[in-house]
C-alpha cells in the first residue's frame, strides 16, 4: 500500500463538509486508476510476485486516526463556517413566533459613523443623497447607546456555546455510529471465522495426539529396558587385563634383539 491513497483519503474526509462532491471525484479517479494499473500490469509489466500479509500494517492505525480527526474537523467546519447554529439559536431562543422571520436583522449590529477614527470616515458622506449616521454590519456587538458599546453581546456567547455544544454532540454521535457499524459488520466474515476456529481445533487435536504418541513410545521403551535388564545381569562382564602382564609384554617387545638377515643365495 502506497501513501497516495492515504493522502487522498485524508483530503476527502477532512474537508468533505466544505466540498461534498470530493468523494464522488475520488471514486471516479480511483476507478480510472485501477483500470489503467490493470492494463499496465497485464500488457506492459511483468506480473509481480504475490506476498502474503496479515493486514495493511501501520496504515490501519493511520487511517483510523485520520477518520477520528476528520470527524472533529468537519464538526468545527459545520459549526463555525455556516449559519446552521445561529439559525437554530435564533429560532428557539429569540424568535417571537418560532420562525426565521427577522433572523438577518438579528445578526446585524449598529455602528455610529461619528465614532470613526480620524482619517477612516467615508470620503463621500452624501453618496446616497443623504447623510448616513448609522450603518449595520454582521456581528454580535453592543449598540452605540449601550454603556459597553461595540463589545461582544450576550447573543455572541450564546451562539458560541451552541456551536461548541454541537461539536461535542456531533463527535460523540458519529463515534457511536461508527462503533455500532463496526460491531454490526465484523472484519472477518462469519463463515471464515468458523473455518478458522475449526482449523484451530484440528491443530490442537493433532498436537494432543502427537504428544500422546510420544508418551506411549517412551513408556514402551522403558518397559522393554526393564525386560532386558535381568538377562544382561547374568552375563559375565569382561575381565580387565592385568597391568603387570601388559607392562611385561611391552618391555619384552621393546628389548627384543632384531634377528640377523640371512645371507642371500645366488644361483649360477
């Protein structure tokens, strides 16, 4: 397994909330790449030697970590880059009739143009045909008439708390669903797991039979040795040679005079 599929998986899962069509384009890319690789291996290259492996190794932990990080990243993207949470907060906390009527006005704050710093005020204050005294901008700030003007309002903190709560709830719900699907669909199919269990039982039985055969063979050898031991005891053990006689024979051979060679006989 190479690093390119892992990089693609990370880019798709981390930013799927920003670009929902990314999984579709990744699927099309993988289909085309698989067919091109198949044609290349069949027609252009020598077939590689297959190697047996238990799993994908360290890549499994990396992909699992990426999936967990992707859940958190997508939760923050949905919560902080969209109006999903502010709309819910307005509908259930600030709306008078439980609808979205007045939501845009709720998200806009007030600013008095007289509070501009010197040099930052508009160059043409009469551009609209009349002098503008109050303008609106998108933020949750206190109005100019408040004692703490232009500071963050309580609506801002309510929306922020709702966004953080959404991140926590979203993360836990997705993790629970992932664990449930993992439990519902096992990594090893049921028939294969049963076959592996049967093979394990057969291996244990074979090992037990082999050990039992070794014990029976050892017991038979022990009984045979016990049966042969009385007959061997009746035989007379070989007597050791006397050291004195051996020493005498050796001394005699050492001091024996060599015989004289007979004179050669020549025939005429």
